[in-house]
């Protein structure tokens, strides 16, 4: 991982290029830790919205393909188009699964129409999310659903300072300075979906427990370790503080709130 190149604007890097590069050893495993923490909640919501036989689905930023495969295997949807800017973790094919390398921010992104369009942990890293939301709405069949999921930070200035909160705050600032990640706007997603013409708009938040050895604890430990350079550049932490935070995550002393997953959805009018 490296910060934005000298001479570029802060936040002008890109996820997967400036940080969290797919070619970095163990990156697929880091993504899977996040999937283990959040997939059950996501799949339950998609099924509650009606995902099932007869549905064509689009999964944007599909990562290692866990949501796409569960939609096929558990919900029984007809097909899933899994889209990512780098598809190396989507090599395992399955009946009904199509994989496509594409960039959702590209002006010509138009993969077709689907009963369900899902994007998780994608828009929070993009600068022009309103335009991307409008583009995703155009991919939804009338009567279908757009579902967006992104992180909400629960380490406010009133949260007690711990080794966890110290590193987490540095992480959010480091990612914002490096690739423009902005989770402060995630709570506005329901309003943005409504403004995009969707109906039956609603949202929910899930906060997985930080327990020693849990998938979410291992996810954050891996994430901090891989983004050390960006964290150090904030001036809020050094390597010793990052190491302390990682040890704290795996200890019984940890009594903190993980970042939550806010899932917002809306239906395109018939």
C-alpha cells in the first residue's frame, strides 16, 4: 500500500490501486473476513425484498463473490452478473453466475436491467456517489430494487478513547486523505434514493460484535495492518499504536463498537 503520489490532490487515489491492491498477498482473505461478518444480514435483507426464482441480479463491487453465490444457491435467483474492477477473486464460476470486469464510475457503464441491483462497501469510496446512484437506478427494472450498503462510523468525539477508537479514527482520516473515502455521508443514502425517484425507501443498521477471533475483529486488524502508511501519515498514530490496537482487538479488554453496516433500499416505480 502507498499513499497518493506526490503532486496529486489528497483523496485522489483509488481503492484497489492506492490501497488494498488485489495483488497484495492475503487481500482475498481480508475481504472474506468482512463477508463473514456482514453477509448473513445482507442476504436476509435481499431475500426479504423478494429475491428468488425468476430474478436477474447485478452485484456491483462483487469482491470474492460471496453474495452472488448465495443469491444463486440460497435465494434461487435465475442469474447474477458480478461486476468488479478486478475480477481475480471471482474465478470460481457457478451456474447462473456471469463475471464482468467493469468500472461503475465509467460514463458508459450500462450492463442492462435487473430485478435487483446491489452494491456494498463501494459508494463510500467514490467521490460522485449521487451520479453513481442515478446510474444504478437506470439498471433497475421497474418494480425492482436498488440496495446500497456502506459503513457508518460509531467512534464519535464522545466515544471513550481506547486503542481501538484511536486507530479507527486514524483509519477513516487516512482513507479519506488517500482515496477520498467518506462515511459521514452514508446516513444520507435513504434521502438520496428518494431523490432518485425510488419508492418504498427504508434502511437498517447492523453492528457485528467485536469479539476475540471474530471475523470482524480479524477484518479490522488486517485492514489496519495493510493501511499502516496512510494511518501514519495522519499523524494520529504510529506503528506502536497500530500494533497496540491490533492486540487490543484480540483481547478480552476490547469493549468497543465496530463500524456498522447501513443498508438502504428503494423500489423503482412500475
